[in-house]
C-alpha cells in the first residue's frame, strides 16, 4: 500500500471540491451520521433525503428515538424498506440511554456493539463524527479498491473485505479520516460507477489506477453471482366494508416483520378460516415487488365483505388511519391506488 499513499492528497482535494451537499454532512453529529448511514444502507441518496428530514424533525435526539412507540416509528419509516433497520435504531437508542447515560459512545468497540451497527457503519460514525482513523468499507469502496489495486478477489467474500479494510487502515490519514472515507464512498457513488461504466476521465486518482493502466476496468470488480430470487405468486385480498379496508399485522419475525398489510397468501383461494363472507369479489389488477431474495407477483382481488367480523388481530382502517396510523410497507404500493379508489366509494 505504501506506493499509493500518494492517492490521499488528490482524493481529499477532489472531495473538497466535488462533494455533494447533503444534510447529514453539514451537521455531522454522531446521531445524524448514524441515522443517515442506516437509512442509506441498500437505499439511494435521493430516496433517503425526505425520510431523513422527517425523521429528525420528529425525533431530533437519541432520547426521542428511545421513547418513540413502534407504530409511529414504523410510520416514519414507511416506504423506506428493510424495516428491521428502524427497530434496530430504536433498540440501539435504548442501549445508549441505558449503557452510556444517553451520550453517544465515542470509541469504536462501543459504537460497533450498538444494535444494527456493523463494521462499515461503525467506521463511518467513528471517522466522520469522532475523527477516529477507522476505515468504512461498503460496496462502493470495495469496487473502487478492486479497480485501483487491480485486485481480482471476489468482493462479496469476507476475506477480501477484511483485506481491503486492512489496506485502507494503513493509508487512512489521521488528520482527516472522515473526509477520506467519504471521499472513497463519493468516488464510488459518482465517478467509479458500477457495471463497467466508470467516468475515468474525471477520476482524481486515475494515474494510480491499476485497472485503468491494465485496461481491465470492465472486468473489475469480480463478484460472485447472486442466488436467483424466489418468485411467489400471491393473491392480495383488498377487503372493504363501509369505507374501510381490512388490515392485518405481519408476524413479529421475518420479512416485513410486525408491519400492517392487506391480507395476502400464496395461491388464489381465500383461506376458509378467515371466515369472511364476500358480498362481491372482483379482479383488482396486478403488481410486483422485488425484495432482495424474493419477488412477489401480486394479483389483487377486491372484496366487499358482507359482515363486520374479521379474524382476531385484524382491523378495519379508513383512509385517514391508513395515511397516519398504520404503516403498510411499499411492497403494496402497486395496489394502493385500488385501495384509495375503493375507499372513496365508501361502500
Ligand atoms: Fe475507477 Fe476509473 Fe478511477 Fe480507476 S480510474 S478508480 S476505474 S474511475
């Protein structure tokens, strides 16, 4: 790594001149960096901006986050996906209140021990908010490093990640660790783009890039192929009665744990045990939602219930309650226009 310690100054200079202005960068308190980094996991910056602003307005401090009730937390997160992130945030806020007297811990081990905080996030918080020289290695950084060093190792493997982390630990400048980590991430996000499309002519470290010198840019990084997604054909029953829709809660564990949803099952037969008598039942359209490992293909059926009875734990929700109270995940966005249209009818 010695030979490319020299990339630090041009990288930092480039970052200073080209960093995007982002709200969590202008006031990088540990809380702000933490919330933004958790939101940014698997999620694009543009999608996070609005959520970040609303979240901080509703819960401006760790103490507020620790005190928020589940329903409100899920509502603040609604549509952002990967909901366990929100629950882990709150669980970590409890840890901070109980184990650290409400003060965000400032050493790596304690930050890493917070619920939902992995190596990358701990590195980001410690370097950006506390100025500690700890690398923060995410997918962007792994891609940049594979190309810069010409490393053909599989970047999804933990061994390669450990190696890259070790290499970066040797060059991270103690005077500006946060800027360095963010510069690496920013380079990956805006210049050293994935899928063989990097903008090398704009790259501040192209003189030191092994992939460019060896004409291997489109071959790096090497990534083991992902497992194919499981496709699930599900029917979602949009059940209405007197201007309200039936909702049920998902199980406390697993996909979309604990969130509210329109009842849905594999196959196309409404389970008899629900005991719902349909006054009418019609096709309501189709929708698709892609999770990391599963793809839902939804067929919606619009059902008018003949009675009020619902299975235990289910609720009737009107339009206002759907907007403000019950967090229904984005997986159902494809049928939400049907729900809105049917609720307006008030039947
Ligand atoms: Fe990435 Fe191209 Fe820069 Fe190399 S020169 S680090 S491939 S953008």
